[in-house]
């Protein structure tokens, strides 16, 4: 059967490739065939079963979609706010896969709500706000988040993610995309909008991204963000940077510290680190505050560019790998089982972090109410059933605390 030629809807073959921004050459290389073969499939719809399965895996779509009689509908391209040296960055297949997975997860919760009379998706509490003024957005967020100096300066990322989920927002963290390509994204819906943040950033970097994307939501401006340059040309990104920075580190606080003489040398690394630690933000946020507050002008920036760029454009730390000669060890069955449980728990915790407590809790609710099986959840999260059991155990422990 694997070599039998089957007839598919050729338009879906084209869609599978183009929807994630793969070119013919890339798909051909991944399938180890000539790109002329790709063109032939997309022209005739004729393909072998084994090739169809491999193509579905590469493009991450269900094989049955290729047999649909209805033609695919291409979604409107997402707004891309990302720039690097004032040039647009290509939306990579990995980014397209992340956006598709995020949308599919949202659809899963909508389906659970349809299947259960007792499960209700949280109302998006910001959907009725309509404002364009940055200061108005700052005031709204300060009120909605019940922002106080204690919360602003002491709360860590997980606290703010939980607050956003309480507002009816899905918050996902993605792992496989370099921060230079994508730091965050927003998918706007009146019901269950989505924020994505890059887990490969530092915790305080993710915290700023979270608030930057929240500003996008309140302005109803969905899109992709990386805000690499401090001298952004895009007005929306400048506005969202300002809002996030003002909520996390109010200008009046910096002005007060300047007047008090607490802040004098705006290019001092120790001072930047001290303020970043106090406000639980990245050094990047503090440097931006100095730039936007005209405490550092463009001339100053050029002089101290090398020192300041390590805050504005942080590089990820590379783990030093030491060559360790593995020794054979005799371990007991009990020790093997213990190590397996520890590994499962680590993977489970990563999966929870990636998907957020609200999404995971909703899946578990569906399992306990016979809407989803353990296998359904495993497929949804792309993990084994053993990992799903560890996830349920971790979440049960959280609920008991």
C-alpha cells in the first residue's frame, strides 16, 4: 500500500507547504527527492501513501486533510512588527508552526466548552476597553492588575502569567525559536486571546515581553514582536514598549531617584544591574528608560554603545560542556524507576510551563469529566501517557497547596 498512487486534493498539497512558508526546495530536501516531484504532486494531486504520510509529518497536518473536497482557505497573514536593522525578518516555518499550534490549542478549549455544560471559558476582561492613548492603557493595566509598588517590585513571572490567565488570556511559552527571531506574539480574539513569549529569554526578559504583548492586546493590535532596536520606526512597537516599561518601571520613580541624586551616572553597569534587580526587570528595560527619558541622548549612546548593547541586545549564555567519561554503573531496579519518575516529572513540568496552568487545568477537567482520554491529552500535548500522568500529579499537588 505504501507505494500505491493515491489521488488527493492538489490544493491541499500546496496549502500544506505554503501555509508554513516552506519552499519547494526545502520540502524536497526533507523528503530526499527532486523538487520536480513536489511540483508534480501539486499539479496533479497524485502521490504515494508513504510520501503523503511523510509530507504530513513535515508540514504537521493530519493526513486526512489532503482528501477534503473543499478547497483550503488561506488565513490573512499576521501583522509582523519585527525588524532587524530596520529590515523585515522572514516568518520562518517554526514560527508558523508555533502560531498554528497555539490556535489549535485555543480551538481545543472551545470544543471542551461545547462538550460540557459545566465548563465555561473565562471572559476576556479587557475586550470592551477601547483606547489608543498610551497613558490611558497604562492606567487601565495598573487598575486591572491592581498594581502596587510591592507587586511591581517583588512579583516574578509566574505570578503575572497567572494574573493574565485570570483576565481570560491564554499564555504560552515557546522553546524552539531564537529570541532574535521572535520574542513574543499576540493573537487577538474577543474570546480567549493568546499571548506567546519566548522561554529562551531570561525570566525578567520574558516578563517585559509579557507586558509588551498585553499592551498589544489592549490596543487590539495582534502580531509578531521582537523589538530589537531601541530606535524603532514602528509606532505600535514604540507604544507597546512605552506601556510595558511604564507599568513595570514608572517614569515618576526614575525621575524621583534622579532628583534625589540616587541616579547620577546613567551608563554605570552596577547601577543598571541594581535597578533591574529592584524592579525585577531586565537591564534592557532600565536602559530603555534612560533613553526614552532623555537621560541618555544618541551621542551618549554612541559613546557607551559597547557597554549598553549588552543590555539592549543580550546574548544567550552558552552552557560550557565538559567532557565527562561515562562509567558503567550497576543500578538497582528501584533506582532505575526513581530516575524514570524524575525524568518524567521534569518533562511534565516543562510541558506545564509551555502551555500554562489554565490550559493544562482545562485538559485535566475534560479528562475527569470523560470528554478527553489520557491518550487524547497525550496527543494534544505531544507527550507520552506516562508524562500526562505526571502532569496530573503535579497539578493535583498545586491545587492541594
